[in-house]
C-alpha cells in the first residue's frame, strides 16, 4: 500500500514515455518548485477566506438579517467584476508565456495594456452598479426586511470596485511572472485593515461612529485602497521583471491585444455563464427564506476554506504551466499540473475530517441560533464529500486556462454551472422538498461533473499544443 502511494506521488508516474521531451527533475525538486510558487497564493487565499469569515462573524453579531444583507451583494459584485476577472485570465496566461520566452518587453507591454483596460472597465461597472443598486439587489432576491442595509453595503462596495480591479490586474500579471508572494502581501495588509476597521465601525469603538453593516463596507473599501496602492508600488522596482520603470510601450497594438482578446474573450464567456449560474443559484436559495439563506451564506464561508487551497494551487499550476509551455516544455507543464492535484488531494483529505468532526463548532462560530446550527451541520457533511472534487477541478481548470484552453472551460461552465446547478437546485429544493439540503446536493453534483470533464480534457493533453 505504501509503495502504491509513493508511485502515485512520484513524478515518474505522471508522464508517459512518449510525452517526455527533455530531462525531468526529481520528484523532490518538482514538489519544492511547486510549493515555492503555490504557498503564497494558498496562504493569501486562506487569509482572504478567514477574513471573509471573520467579516461575516462580526456582522453576524447584528443578526441573521445583517448576514443576509452583506451576502446578497456578493453575486452582483462578482457579475460587475466579471469582465475584469476574464481579462486577468488572459493577462496571467500571456505574461507567463512571455516569462518562459524571456520576453521582458512583451510582458511589460501586456501589463500596461491590462492596466488601461482594467481601469476603464471597472470605472464603468462601478458607476452602473451604484446607480442601479436597488434594481440589482431586487433581482438578486433581497427581501424588504434587510434591503436598506443591503443598499448601504452595496453602494460603498461599488466605490471600491476600481481599486479592487486595478489591484487584481497587477497581481494577475505578477502571478504570471511567478511572483505570487506580491499578491499575498497586498492582501494581508488589506485584510488586517479590514478587520481593524470592522471592529471600530460596526459597533462604534474608541469614539468611532456605530455604522453597523455600512461600517463593514467602509472597512472593506479602506482595505481595498491600501492593497491597490501597495500593488502599484511593487511596479516601481527597476530590476523586477515587471516594472513601470522598464521602457515599454503603452500603445494598444494588435500583437498585444490579439492574444489578450483570444484568451480573455473565451474566459469572459465562461465568467458570464458562471455568474448567471451563481446568481440563479443564489436567487433560488434566497427564496427559501431568511434563516435558510443566512445558513447558506455561513456554509459558503466555511466552504471557502477548501476553495482557498484549490485556488492557491490552481494559480501556481496556471503560472507554471504557462511558463513551461513558453519554454517549449509541455512535459513539465503536465507534471506541474498533476503535482498540484496530488497536493490538493492531501489537503482535501484533512479538510474532509475537519468538516465532518468539527461541523457543529464551525457553524457555532457564526450563529448560536438552534435552527441554523442544526441545518448548517447537515450541510457541512455534504461539503465534506464535495471538497475532493472541488479542489481538483479548480486545479485542472486552472491548468487549462493557463494554457489558453479557455473555450473548453467556458463550455463546461455553461453546462454545469449555468444549467445543471440551478436546475437541480430548484428541483431538489422545491418539488422534491429537500430545501437547503437539495441546493447543496446540486452543488456537489456540479463540482463532480466539472472535475470529470476537466480531468478528461487535461489527461488528453491537446492543451499543450495551443500557441499564444
């Protein structure tokens, strides 16, 4: 048994003989290289998830209505940022390729165009989100009982979108170059500021006004501004691979914009499918009532603990896949993708035990309402069985995006997130009568389907032949 496990985690077992095009490092070296790139992203994602949880816990002291008011704004915010998210997929993939090709000028030119596009897009989305705040939240399923708080929170968050977008785009470029620790540092600062001002502004401490839900939004805005400024500052190091002091063009040319549009265009379609699906899912769950919806948001916060590791490993895999494809080493791209999946499996196994045995404690951190504790602890059992599929599918889809195979990932999102998840959620929650449990069973099926599709695509290896 021990020998079989060793073989599974060995680099030699990850490649077929015909796939090898050069010398392959030892397993120890490969895992060391991967972890070196992955740990800042994984830690960053974990800290973001923990701060989000602390945010919800602190707001939760105001009642279930406050949790619902903050949570209902998430999907509208992500929809408005979807164009920036898709742009960043292209920025990361292309900068990673240029890094592998040792094309510093091309990478810096891509960064500059990314900054221009991200700034323009985010300003427009921020303005639209602020002006049409109430219709957007009504469409998202916000109830009259917490609409006022939701509007206060949403409008402040809309102001933060520009700073969020610029920070995300700069960090996306830095990740493509392998500098994942930069994004981690900016987010650590943002999270610390967020928590401090949450404490000061939600309940009015040390002479600060008691702003409740609006105070949580302002704390988020202040943290976002700080993160944006720090990420901009990192671009002024003269010797860094990505630097605004390096002489590169700000001109939008076909040689730069074409690969960005090629990758980001498909990624945008994926984002549209994802956000429509997530919004539909959220709207259906919100219709179950305030208590089930508040429980759902609590469980989503807990689920993010497994997402954060998957996202962190996926970022590393995407960067290493792109860099090695740029260096004409598709075999190493395959190795690093599978290495990320192996590590994710270990982490998921630990989280499985945490979710099963710690389910009552985890839910109690957010709410002491008996109904929420009972329902939430049941949902965490479903989450435990979801985590292996979830983390692995995120890594495989990250590898495909890093290679530029965004069309396939978009099609999978269309089928799974936009069709399967919301359809099954409605069917299981209402006609079958499973309520919130039905919604989470639908989420489990969605993750299992995406894992299967992305795993098959990754295994076939056609993505290694894509050129950017």
